[in-house]
C-alpha cells in the first residue's frame, strides 16, 4: 500500500468519533455503517459485507420514519451475527458499536414514531413562528434548497409577510437553526410518521 493510501485510509476509531457527534443513537449507527462501508470494510466475509448493507437499509428506514418492528429485529440479528461471524476486528467492532447504541438508545421509540432527540428527518419539521419572524433574510442565505419562502424586509416599506418553510423542499439539514435566526423564530416540531408501527408488547 502506498504512503498516500495509508494517509487516506479511514479508521473505525475516526468514524466512531464523528458518529458520536450526533445526538440520536439511530443517526450514530447509520452514520457509522455508511462510513464503514465506504472505507474500512474489506468485503471478504459474508456476515460483515452483506450484513452492513442490510443494516444500512434498515437504519435508513428508521430515520425516515418508515421502520417496523421487523427492521429493529433485523438490525439486532445482523449485528449479533456480525459480532460472531466477521473475520476481522473491524467488523466485530462495527457490530459491537451498533448493539451498544441499540442498548443505550431509543430504537424502539423510533419504531413507535418518535425521535426523542429531534434529529431524524422522518419525525420532525422545521417551522417559522410568524410572530417572531422579522423578515431579516438570514435563513434565506443559508438554505441551499430554496425551502424558505419570503422576501427580505426593506426599511420604510410595509406589507411583508413572515417567512415560511416549504416542507416538501426542506431536507432538515439544520443549517437554519439554532444560531442563524436572530429572534429564534425557527423551531423544530415533532411530527408523526405516516408509516410508524406500534412497538410489539
């Protein structure tokens, strides 16, 4: 392996550090799995390679509010099989981290339709409180998806309406909160995913 490749090699420790920056355990697990597939995973053993891809699909369902109890059961099963069947430490560590986040976190609440950390896009909406909006345009500057509807207020002119967030365009990237709006007019509101399933007793 060349020196350049060694420098660019992604380490599982670095992936975990980045994953830990996220609040939601499901988001942590998804980020870790995606980055593991991009770099450290060698693809030489079945439980690790196929299991990681399948876990990624199930975790995406979960953050999008489309998860069922079957997804949660599958993620647990995949991680348990990876912890035993993976040939290298990287695969075993990935399984260990996912199981650790399942035990500590709120995966079952996601299946029930709630992200307690208000981070997963399938469970939240960004909204603008009209009474607090001063039409300054700061949120317009940071939104790359044209999700904010409104016109920046000009001095000595009236008739402006408070800004609105177009939900179909909003990606919930979080760029507009919490420090962009000077009046705190942009808030995160919980919404119930349409396809959420109750947790099995």
